[in-house]
C-alpha cells in the first residue's frame, strides 16, 4: 500500500516560473510528479541507497503509479 504525504514548500519565484513553463510544455507531468522525481534523484545522488527510493525515482520518471 502506497501512502502519500503532502508537503508545503516555499521556492524562489524564478524556479516556480520555470516549473510552470515546463509543465505547460509537458502535459504528462504535473507538479507532484516533478517534485517526487526531483526529490528522489537528490536523495539518490547524495547517498541514500535505499531500494524504495530508487523504485520511486524510476516509477516517477517512467510514469508508473507511485
């Protein structure tokens, strides 16, 4: 069973504008999918070698249900 948790985060306005532009040009992506991919990739690149993190990253990247 997958449990999702909402996160409220403040980001710079320029980053938000870039995200909006990206999402407008990539209709298969949404904000949640983008943040999940970015966060899981960050963790993988910074020493988190948990298999579930890798699975979430790959599932998010290839649009499988997370």
